[in-house]
């Protein structure tokens, strides 16, 4: 099977590169091993949320200057990061993912645990501090669902009260929610979203209206348990409730995250891209300094061939890289990795300290070409969480690194072929 480009990994980095190439008419094969980390995304994307001292970042360009030379943003250059961040937001918009935010100044989002954190982009129907502060009155009602354990209204209220808001917490129930609670494994955001349509959605709206009938709240915050795919149900609920309505993220599998990933994949497919879902790359053929083919666990010896390849299989979470007792390896293609050689230096005793192992990843040259046996593979690029040099969890830079490096390698492919 022959493509112009084969991309290994269909998370945010892989799908971004795939869309960029497909928009230019390239024949792209996107190899997906399964569920992406985007399915756990809370509806917000981070460009650089915290600086090297773990202080919240407001002015992103200023904070970029302090990053170490091995950071992917330092390799890209500050000017490119700012410009590409705007391009990334435009790509999301073309795919039908509407967001609010700026590439220059972070705004403040609400995390699933109710913590206020800096963000680059947030889905435009998710509550942010700016959207709440735009209300005419600073009184909000936080709607909790009886028996729903993945939502923490008291934590959200505590954070908002520190910002001057008056909050009340109201718990609602409906017959449909009671039916879900008959099995505790069913009371999860994605499962609730599956039933939130038609009469069930109207029943939910009626329960909310009745619960807040005497409330002074200007706006309501409810958990994101409504289908965001196309915003049909989310918008219908907003209208049916009759008050200004914001959604807050939940723990675990995330409805907004799934919807964002679904729209991006759908857009890619509409451009003529090919998705190979449920395939894990197991081995490869190299011809000198070039990668000629990769093989997956689903094809019996049938190779995926391409002029160029992008490795975007993720970090430890996606098993793009694997930590062994004495080394960090890339298990499929035998690519070079970067990690502290002394394994005793991989972690610090303080859980909240910088953990050096989190900066491990694929070693690349200045064009983000992956290294193998110390030399670049000339037609194999790496992007996203697989890259060494960024502590994306501590920095809250994972989405930005994913999208910006993906745009860069896609343009490298376009400009050199």
C-alpha cells in the first residue's frame, strides 16, 4: 500500500500533520493504534502554561525565552511558535473545532478538579474565568448530578469564590440518570452523553429549570455530559434551560475531548485521507538513510510504503517510547532516544519536583528528522509528545508542542518534495 506520507499515531500531533498535508492534496495514511490521549482532554489546550520555575504564564512570548535549548519550542524558534500557534487555531476552526484564546496571552480555564489553570485555547462552550467574569452578576449555580462521581462542584465553587463569585450547588436527578446508576460503571460522562438526546435531554432540561426556579444565579455551570459532536444537543440544552449555560470538564474519559478528536478525524477523511484504525506499527524496512516501509500487526506482510513518514506515536502513555529498567527505547523502528544515562537520575524524591524522565523522547536533528544509530533518517520526521526536551505535564505544553511541531514537519515535507 503506497502513500505520499504515512503518519504513525493519530493523536493531536498525528492528526494535525495529516490534515496539513491532506489540505495540500497529498495522499496520507494515518495509522492509529487505538484510543488517543485526546479522549481524556478536558476541552482546553495548553501552549505553555507554566515557566521553568513552575509559575503560571501570562505573556507566552516572554516565557519562551527562558526555555532550554533542547526544548522543541527552542528548536522551532520563538517567532515560529507564535505564528504557528495562530495557524493551529485556524486549522482547528477549519475542522469545525471552535475555540477561544490567544497565542500571546493565556486565559484561565477550570480543570476537572476545579483548579484554575492557564490555557492557550478552550472550546467555546466550556467555562473559562473570562467568560464567567463577563456576566452581569457574579452569582452562578453549579449543577451536580446525583451519583455522578467524576465531577467536583465544591472544588469548583471554592476556586470561583476566591475570585469573588457567589456560588450555589444544586443536585438534580432524573429517571434516566437513576436507570444509569443501576450499574456504577455506567455513570460516566461518555455513557451519560450517549443517552442525552430527544426526550432524555428534555427531561434533563426540565429538571434543571425546576431546580433553579428560585435561584438568583445569572448563569449555570453543568458537567460536560452532553454530546458535543456538532453541538446539536449542547445547543439544544442551552436553549431549553432558559439561562446562560456553561460546561465544565469531568474526570476520566472526556466528552469534549472525544468530540474534538472526532471532528479532526472526520475533517481529515473528508479531505481524502486514509485512516488505518486499530493498527500498531511493529517493524520497518530501511534503505540506507531512508525509511522505505513500515509493517503493522493487522497486515500479514503487506507493507505501508511512502515517500515520507512522520512518527507521532506519543510518549509513555501511547507507548511511542517505553521505559525499561536501564534505558528508554522506541520499540517499533529502533530510533535513538534521549534520556538521562544514569537511571538513578530519572526521578526526584519529591513527586511535585521536576522529573527528568518526563523529558525523555525521540532524538531529532534541527529539522526534526528522527535519528537512528546517530544519523538522521532523511525521510522520517518526529512530532508531538514523542519528542525529547519538553516536560509537557509540568509545563502544560503538550497540545502546543503536538500541533506546532506537527505543522513544522508537515511543511518540511511539503517544501522539500
